[in-house]
C-alpha cells in the first residue's frame, strides 16, 4: 500500500471474492438524505436493510425545508 491506497488488483480480487457473498443484514442509522441513499444502494446490492432514525419520520433536515438551492425545487 502506497500512500494509504489499495492497489487496484487487490480491490478487484476482493470485490470478486465477496460480490455474491453477503454476511448478514445491514442497519443504517440516520434517516436523512445520506441514510436513505445508502439504504437504497445496499438494498439494490442484495442486502436486507434496516433504516432507523430517532425521529418518527425519515428525511432529516431536508424534510424541514421548503425549497432547495440552486434550482428552487421542492425539497420533498
């Protein structure tokens, strides 16, 4: 490992080895935008995902906004 980076060959070898082997379920803590996206990505990869948040609904701070920058689109 040079400069803290993995060699490309090692990354390819590990990804091939673990591509079809999932070792359990995944819990994502935090139902904000990043938590939701991580949950969707993991679920599409074949994992069973539990998304948990301390609030009664998901969305994080985005759920509190009306419009988003720079397009002024609805945040929900």
